[in-house]
């Protein structure tokens, strides 16, 4: 047994350790020159977005938007591995199992933040260096400028965990050229580096080693307009020669993607992939077969409807879908299989596309009355 003094030392040491971790802010917000800078600071969690981060970023964007001395907003991540690898799925899962209100509040406030970025009156520059998935896409894709680097890894992998490509995915994905957005949404296909630009997700490509200089130049601009900022980004973009000659990873498959993923139902997409029989089609079929059938049907409809909606309308629709997922089975099962037990073999309910009825899918899209996202 410890002597009282030693025990006190242990307690103090423990307090010091736990305080030390709590003292590291999860978001760094600072004003530098004419720029407001948001830095996601959870490198160990690949800068995954949690509820407290959302609550810090949202009001700050509004403040900077109204500040005559702030001319642009820059968002970036620390640690060199990720911009933001997604939302804090673990916390949402735990909340859902406990019947906690976080399952409602997290999505509500995250989508309101996505909308604040999409409607921001100040130029918004996202430096998407590293892993950018799910919630990280929501923090970047709706802004004016998205700068990818050779380290960018983009994906919307939600159908693999019984969710759907939310954070405004129903808005930006169907607006990408051809059916590439449908392909990315249903298969969770990963795009790397310059391909993120070529797919139309990023607006610029800058080599990662140039980012500190770019950031310095952006903050040094004197009362810049959107055009001035665009000119500066373009000059860096033109200086970046890396992988310039490489052709787009999906180039040779675009014709197939456009025809196979233009079908009106998931069953039809699967049928077309089977009939096609090419190595590419077989690979996509294998991937789709691993996904939640409910998520796939939900996602296809989300994109088809979102194609003609405003961002706000899309986010309202996605909030309804998020709550349907929180009530259902597949989200918790997907998180268990992929993130918790990591056995990678989720048992979806229903287990086949044919068993997911149109009535069930219709229900997921129904308004929530007073609980709708406004």
C-alpha cells in the first residue's frame, strides 16, 4: 500500500496528466493579418470533428463574417496526416445506444455549420492536406476554395457503416460531372492527390511543402477581394508541377460509370454491373455487395432528389435521413463491424436490396414536424 504522501503524489500526478490533456484545445482559432484561421487540432484522432469543435467553429465563422477587418477565412488541420477524417462516429454511436439527445444535436449543429460555410460572405479557403472524409468534406467542399495536395485522400465511405454521404453530399455529389458523384457515394471509392481536383471536388492543387508559404501570402493580402485570393491560389497552382501529366484515375472508366450509375434503382445498377462483367464492373459489384442495402437505397434517392435542391433543402432532407439512421439497425451494426470489433463483417438488416421496401425508404424522407432542421 502507498504511504499517504506517496498516494497524494500519485493523485497530483494523475490530475496533472489529465489536466494536461484537457488543456490542449481541439480547435485553434486565431486572427492573422486579414485572415481568420481555423485549425483542427486533434491529430491523434485524425482531426475528427466532435460536438465541442462544431460549437466553437460555428460562432467564430459568424463573428469573422461580420468583422470588417477580416477578409478571408482559412481552415486547416494539424499533424500532417489528415485535414479531417470525419465526424466523431464513436460518440454518436454511444449516444444512440443510450438514447441521448446528442444523436439529434450533433447532426443538427453540424449541418448548420455546413450551411454557414456554404453561405459564408467572406472567401473561405480550405487546405485539405491529408485525409478528408465525411465530416471533413462538409467542412471544406461548400467553401469558395478547396486546395488539395499530393497527400489528400478524399472519400465518402458512409454506406459501409450504415449511414449515407451526408454533410451536404446530396448537394455536391450529383453536381460533379457525369455520374461520378453517384459512383463515389455508393462505392466509397477513394480519390488521391491531383485526382481530387480532376473530379471537381478541389478547386486548386498545391504541393504540401508550399502550404506554409501560401498561408503566409494569404494572410499578408491587404483587404483582398475574392478575385485577388483566386489569383494568388492560381499562381501557386501553376507552380505545382507534381503529377501534372498523370491522367485522371477514373478517365478510362468514365463512360462505364456514366452508363452503369445512371440507372433509376439500386437493383438496376447491380443488374447493369453484372451484365457488364468487365473487371472494373465486377470490382464495383463486390464493393457494393458489402455495403448496407438500406444505406444504398437511401443514398441513391438522396442524390437523385438533391440534384435539383438548394443546399438548405438538401441539409433539411439529410437531417431527416440522419434521424432515420439513428432509429435503425444498420448504423450501429456498421460501426460495430468497422470501427469497434473491426471484424469487417456487418450483418445488415435487411440483408438484401430486394428486402428494403420503397415504403421503408419513403419513411426515412418524411418531415419530422417540429424536429425538422430549420
